């Protein structure tokens, strides 16, 4: 919040003020002695009717109708004093302008100021290397914010008192089918028994001159994917099956999903895992189909577009399907065995948490809670899917998320103010609705200037566990991955039943530099304020405790990181 300070400065040589100094009203006529200066020649500043020191001024505009004759009548000493005062004012104004409208003055101010900028549009990736980066910063504002802690603590206590982890009501399969008739007409109930990934053959009615990806929405709406689909086109016609004068293409869904969370190391895990020869990912790293594209969401701020049909999503797995098809059609048992070990993965970090679209498409809500979640539909088709989750301390995740997505005016001050506003908004929702209703509330999520809700891991995981068995999950911590990449990757290999790697392959996978590292300019901003960290630890504590309880692992409480 910018404070605009307009100060009227009028001095007379006889020591009296003709006009009372004021920032709001006009001059007061008549000879009045300034009650603050008591007749002395002083420059008086007022902000919102409160006296301020000169060094606290953010913007100063001199007003008055004194002419230069009055200036020349001053005695030499008084003239020098006024000139000196004007020089200081000019320096203060210059420091404010040079430091930016939302930055702290170069000359420190003991007064707290600031506001909550509007929320940037957020669409989603982090790595081990950015978990402990600290730079020295002035503690002036941190001390100022400490004074606000008791009032913020009351907000957190209000939220904590209303936390209740309830069991959600699961929808019937028939209700799911009614919501997604086309999807259920395309994906079959059963898959090929000799493929590790869920695959099936589908008739292709196009001619040899037909572009199989002509209407694919990923191509139509994003230029950066066009080269990817050029490669798919070249490989397409050589991987069709033929029977009874018809063409058939192999369609596949992922065998496993890396479902979250953003800024928790999912990109680094993806980049290392795809080096394994038995793992094939979608042509696009994060399709976001289950959570966004099937609803026509590219950027929520841009509104809804045409919905991406399930066929567009299945196209993304064609390269992997070609290799699986090659194995299924191979003459030798050795070749079949080699190709049938291939598994397909998908790594959209929004899959675990993002259900923002439900309010636009699902009507029969119960007390503001979504009647259907992403996992309901995935489970309907793939009840045996394997799910990998990478998590990190939600406090650090939020700051990393802020640095990655904020477009301007990034600072520890700005982050603190956004956190405070988000907590207030979340409390307002909790006063009237359940925890689940607030976590999945699209309006609230778009209003919050930082994605506070993404760190509520326990809420999301419990809802996923309502449809999938716990044994189908591998839950990892970024902190563990950062300290021992080799151990983490071995856990993933074991979970996915992947074959062993050669020493050279393993060295390449484990010694590669971390992916999606924090940008140098963000690193230079340093850490969040200690008081901001304390506030967020207080907020996330009950959610972390529940997560640690569910996973029977106190490391997920992040008591010490």
C-alpha cells in the first residue's frame, strides 16, 4: 500500500507560520502559531493526521504560493537551513523512486507500510538444491512484523480450532459415467494381459494421407508442442496393426503417475527416472489433462476453452505405445520380453491437488464440497495404478512457489504480506464451511495471493486414500532426495518393479545436476523473514502432524528441517 504524503511547507522570516502545515485540508487563514512548532522555524510533516519524521517520508510535494522575493529576504542562515532541508527531501524522494514503488526506502523508515498486490495467475516444478539458501538481509521489517504476530496468531488459532478431517462420500460408478460419457465410451473396461501398462487396440479409420493429430488440442493451442507432434507423425504409420482389411492403433494409459506436489522436486525425479530404459513418459512432461485440459482450462484467468477430449491425451503416449506394439508383434520371445517390460509414466504435478474446475461442471455439491475428484475417475479406469508423491516442508514449498510464479516486486516483505492476506481469506472461509470445502474452493484459491492450500498435504492424501490402497503409493520427501539421490531412486525402481541399471547408467542418473533449480535472481532475494516462517509453521503444524500420523513417519511432521 503506497502512502502518498503531501506536505505544505511555508516559512516566514518573522518566525511565525502563516499557514498551518497539513496534508489533507487547505491553508488555515489568519495568523496562527503552529501548535507543534510553537512559533519556531521547523519543517513539519503529517501523515494521516500523525506527525512524522522527515526520514519516514515516501513522497513529498511542496505546496505554497510564496514567491522568490520572500526567499531572498531570508537571512543567510535561514536560507541555508531551508536549502539543506530541501536537499534532504530530494534525496529521500530519489531513494524512493530508485528503489521501486513497493521496495523499502534506501533510507530506512521505522514505519511499516505495504499492501496486498493482486494475485498473479498461477499454473505450474523444484529440486533438491534450493532447500537451504540463505543470504543476509536487514531485520528492520522483520522486527516490525513481529509486532503483528499476536493478531495473526489469533487467525491461525481460529483456523486450527475448526480443522476436522472428515471422510468424504464416494460417488457411484454410474454417477461418474454420467459426468464423462465420452471418456467411458473410449477407454475399455479391460486391457491387454501381456502389457504392464494398461493398453488396448483401437480401430483407426483414417487414410494414409490423414493427419492423425490434426485436431489435437495440445497442438492447436500451443506452438511449443508442434515439434513434438511432428515426431509423432513420422512414427505413426509404421506402427499400425492390420487385420481383416482394417487398421488398428495401440492406445495406452500410464502405468504410474507422479501426482505431486509442485515445487517439491517432481521435475528432478522425472528427469532422472526417464533415463531408465524401461520407463517411457508422455510426450509432454505435464499434460495436466485430468485436472485442467479435460475441462478446457489452459489458464483459468483466460476462462474456459473447448474441452480436450480423451483422445488428445492418449495421443501423448503414442511413442511409448509404438514400442509396446513392437514387442507385442515381435516374432522372438526375447524381443517380446524386452518390449513388454516397458512401463508408461505421467508427471503432472497438479494431479494430486488441483480440482478447481469442479464448480463449473458438477452441480450436486454437498455443503460446498466437490462431489467428484480427479482420483475418482482415474480409479474407475485404473484401480491398480501406482502413484508417486514427492513432498517437502510446506513452509519452504510455499516460498519457493512464490519466487517461481511471482512476476514482479518479489521480496521477503511482499511474501509476508501475501501470506498474511491468504491466512485471513482462508479463515473467512473456515468460519462458514468445512476444511474440505475451503481447500477445494475455486474462488478462494484464485483470491489467495499465494497458494497456501497446496501445502495441506494431509487433506489431499486422505482423499486419495479413500479410493486407492496405501500400498499403491510411494511417498517421498524432497529433503531425503536431496541428501541421497541414489537411495531415493532405488526406492522408486523397487516400487515400479524396474530392472537393475548398469554402473554407467546409474552414475548418469544419480550424478546429474538437479533439475529446475532456483533461478539466480531469486536466490539473491534470500530467505523469507523469520517471523513469516514462524507464522507458516504454526499454520501447517496440525496438517503436518496428521500427515505424519497417516504415514507413520514423524519425518513428515517437519519439526526440524
